[in-house]
């Protein structure tokens, strides 16, 4: 129908104006998206699992999704977005914001006060939400537990050229986001040992756990969805415990239409299906 105006993936700072305006309808649901921090598990402080866990406790993810992103995302609990309901482990709770727990883990791991971290931040990019304000909030939270975080900012293509070949010798952590249409894609391409950059994958932090590798390989060939789901849930629990990433946010897929539009629904595939949409 002519005149239907749909705006998809509205920036967080623009969405509020539509929520508060009776002339528009706002549509939101969980999207197949994960915004996370890649941690360099090969060298430096994050080679120690306790330090990676400390980073997950140190960052106030609730403040990021509520204040920086204005409620357009939920706090992430692990490597699989909840949009994949059939494979998602609902028993996993996100790492809580607990700076004292973070400090205790850092002390246990022998991390000195003022340890420097190099943090790659991008100016923008697909699925990256609001990366500079998010990066500065993360920097402040990590500094508050004793790190000295140095941000290096790059435009998107340059950023990918730095991150995708691996963080070794360059950085301790980097922002990243993925949107996929299957729970297999992100962990298979970015968490397996055989997905290290020198093997052509996107495991830029060099995480390696043979048990995770085995679960992902089994899920790749399983013919039963129930079997795949069980394998993915087991994988999620192991990865959350190992904390190769800081699990920050799952973006809520959104769209805005005029108030006169009916029968519109968001699709997990991101396709706009308008066959039944009408304008009154």
C-alpha cells in the first residue's frame, strides 16, 4: 500500500522520539545479534581465565543497554543470542555487575594495579550500535577496577583490517558484533581452535577449548534439531565459563511505521514481509 513508511534498525538516540509520538508505532523483538568484546586469550592479562571473568564482572552492561542504548538492547548472557530460542540456554544468567568480585579475581591472578590494556574501538559498522560511547563506558568501568585502558579508534574498514588478522602483538581487546540467522555460525567461525586467524577464521582472540571444538563439530553434522540444541546449550555454558569474550548486548530488532499501518510483524531473518500489511 502506498505511503507505508518503515524504518528498520533505528539508531538508539532516535527511537525514543517515535515511542513518545502517537503518530507512529514502534516494533521491537529480540534479534539474532551479539555485541561483545574479543579478549586476547593468547598473551597478556587475558591469557588468564580469571582476568577474562573479571572483565565480565567489571563492566556495567545494564548501564550500557539502558543508558547508552536507551533500552534498545538486552544484556547478553553468552555467545548465543536468545532469538535462537530453540538452541538458547535459558538457564544461563549474564555475568552480574560486581566490581568487587572483579577486583578479587584480578588480585588472585596477580594483576598489578595500573596494568595497561590496548582497546580497539570502531567509529561505526554493521551491528556495532553506538560503539564510541559504549567503548568509553567500558574503559571507565575497567579503569575503576585497576586497569589503565588505552583506546585506539579506527573507521570500520581499517578496524576490520586490524582485528580480523588477530590481536596478537597489537591489542588486548576489541569491540565486535555479529548478526546471523543460525546459532552455529558465530561460534563455528569465531570460537573454534581451527578458526584462529592463521587458519582463515575469525577467532581473533585465539580462544581454544577442545571440548568446545568437539561440541561444535558434533552439532555441525547432527540431523536432529533436539540433538543440535543440546550440544549448543552445553557449548554456551563452557564458553560463558571460559569468558573468551565480554558478553555485552543483544540488540532488539526494531522498526517504526506510521500509526495507520496494520498487520506488520518483524522477521528474525530481517526480511520485510509486506504482503499482509495495510494502511488504514
